[in-house]
């Protein structure tokens, strides 16, 4: 028998490598599920990015603070500025996570802020349709198609993100 195996050093090294590999797989599974891992966590993979919180205030909310979780490089302040929220302090790194694609209406607020009022006016209607997807999927689909037809005439650049958001609701 090999001396390194007899004293356990190689076996211990294999166990450590296996434990690290398992931890990396666990971290990647948690990230895919939407978790935010503590800062400095190893094994996040190449899709993991720093996640930050940013505090905001609004005159209509008295002393309450709104906190938003944003992935590094996602430009979180553009949409919040449209809503009248003012940043308080700087962003604080809270961990590692996977970036999430901007949905509707966030994408419009970031890329077409001058049309933000139109996108925001659809939010309540879209939420009402989303609540019916499980119980009446055909009716929900017809409602989304009706909204899409209205958008096609006035703001066709909304359509890709609008339909992507509708698809997410069905998934």
C-alpha cells in the first residue's frame, strides 16, 4: 500500500476536492433557483454577478424606505427615477446572484423612458390578466392578444418585451 494512502493524506485530499465540487454544484443550483448567496461564496460559476441593494425615498411615502435588489450593471436607477424615487446613499453589495432579464414595464422604462407612462398604464391590466392564466388560459391569451393589438398601433416597440412578459406568466 502507498505511504500517502496509508497515512490518509491523499484520501483526505480527495474528500476535500469532492466536498468542494459538491458545494459548487449546490451553489449553482441555488443560483438557478433565484437565491442570493453571501458575498465571496465560491462556486457561483461564470453567470454569478454581484448583487446590490439600493435604498430609495419618495415624498408620498413619508418616512418609509423602498429597497431594490439589482444585479451589477443593470442600471436600476433609470426606472425608479421615472416613478419619482430618489436614491438614498449608495448601493450596498449583499451577495452573488444571477442577473434577471428586464421584463415589462421595466424594459420600457429603461430603454424608452418617454413612453414610460404608457407602459405603466398597462401594469394593472396585465396583472389582472395574469391572475386568470391558471383558471382560464384561453381567455387570458385572448386578453394578451387584444392588448398586443392595441400596442401594435401606437407603440410597436413595446411588443417584444410585452409578449415575453406574457409568456413568462404562462410558464
